[in-house]
C-alpha cells in the first residue's frame, strides 16, 4: 500500500530534535522557527516533558472517558489559572478542527439556531463544520457546503449589524489569522463582535488554535482587546507535539451527559503532555519571553531591505517579502538551514518555540538579510 498523496514534501527526514534545533538523517543541523506548524511551544524534547511522558507511559498510557483521569481536572484547573479563565469549563479533544467542531455544536445546542458567521481568509480546520466556516472553496467538499454559513470581511466594522442577527448561533474568528497570512484582528473589531453577539445572543468563538497558548505574548491574543468570548478553542502548542485540543466554555453554557464525546480526548498521555507544557510555560516565563523576543525580532525586521511589511504579535510573525516567498523559504531551508512557514505568495511565517532567545533571533535575522540580498 502507498500513502494517500496529499502532502508535497521536502526531501528531508528529521531524526533528532532538541530545543529549537533539529537534525536530519544525514546529520545536517537546522534551526526550527516553524515549530512543526506552531506546535512546538516549549521546545523539542524538553527534558521535563520527556521525563514525565516516559513516567506516564510506564504507569498507564490510555484508558477511556468512562473512568476518573485525574490529569484532566489538574489540566482544567491549571489552564483556568494560567489563562485567566478560572470560571470556564474545559472539554478535551484531539485537534484544532475537532475543538472548533465541538464549539460550533455547543453554540448551536445552546441557542437552538443554525447559522454561523465567519470571516474572509479564515482557516478553522478540515472536518465538516470546521471546513464549512473556512474561507477556501478548494478544500470544501460538496457535502460540507452549507447555506448556514456566511462570510463577512475580517476586521470590517461595517456590516456586523446586518450580518449577525437573532438567527446567528455562532460567530467564529481567529484572534490572529494564521493560514490567512498573520492578520491581527483589531481590538475595535473584536470589541464590536462581542457587542453584536451580546445584542443578538450569538455565541462568540475565538479560534485560538494557532494564536493561543502564549504565542502572542498574552495567553490568548484576544486578551489584548479586553473581551471575554463565549468559547475559545485550542490545540497545536497545547501538547508540544502530543495531539490534544480543548474548548474553554463560558459558565452560561451547560453540560449534560452525552452532549459531547470522544474516545481519545483527554487520555492519560495527552493530559500529562498538556500539564507539563503549562508547568514549563510558567516556570520558564515563556509568555513573557515570547513577547520580549517577538518584539525584538519585529523591530529588527523593519530595518531589512526587501521586506515591505511586518505583522503579528509576540512570536507569531508574518514577514511580507518583495521576492516570491517560495524562493525565500527554500533559500532559508537549503542554504541557511532554517525552517520557516509561509502563506500566500509573499508572506513568510515564523511560529517558533516560545523559548527561543535573542541569539537564535539574531541568527535568523542575519540569514534572512543574506537571503534577501541575493
Ligand atoms: C486557526 C486554526 N484553526 C484550526 C486549525 C486546525 O487544526 P488541526 O489541524 O489540529 O485540526 C488550524 C490549523 O492550522 C488553525 O491554524
């Protein structure tokens, strides 16, 4: 059997990783400023992570949600404390799409409504509901194409009153669009969404799968706008590579037995991974670090020739380059040995571990200058 061929691959096989360094099987070392797509939050193979995951696996790796898994409650309490949402509840999933899927369902259950408002260039995942609210027709199969979803302009203040009504179950938005090219939702836009959702009873879902978990320099990027969503969805950095996602749910949305469910969500290993991530984020002050190093990189980038715009917050950075981004990304990878992400035709995306330091930042800045000068 062959693999179902959906991923265009680089001819690189990574066999080892430590912090923000990865090695391929030929022994070539690379700097990882992509974090495997915003997933590596505390650094590859962090010693505490390896130790506690190994211990957990030696004890018990998995059992279903029919018994007590105390790591779940530990995670809910810790996540509430670190994020500032102690009065919310937590439903655990396995991925970003699954988190969004469940948030949309909860909004619909809660309001008894069907309609959802999403925004231009949004990406929310590839499962049925998540892809239906994603603004990319090429990945929406006919079975997922529904008249329940409408798209409004991202960051547009006009049209919210007509677009979000008493028929709207949910409004779903990224605090900083990732796949859409690192577009930051303005504070005024998020505040206007909160206000319109309050007026209509629509549930406001902040998809924080990519921009959450400290990457922006706040635990959730919407915290810059001072709003409280009805739900936040997470995944990616939550488990530092072990699949886990979650929905943080405001107290007015009630749980009942059987309302939601999953086989793997919240298993022993996943909860250990997520608990270690939060411990390390706090012990190593990684949110403060993301803010400090992110600000430094963004400031330095603005003085480099060949860059037309720098967007983002903390360590979620979009760099608009004059050259085609594919050329820049390939030169960074194959000549400078640095992994970065990209979006569209001209945006380079940095999504590194939240633990990178100024030395790593300087190495990247020097390499980018070299690449853009050629
Ligand atoms: C904002 C956002 N939401 C949802 C997802 C989907 O997450 P997953 O691939 O874990 O299903 C992604 C993935 O890139 C994302 O960036």
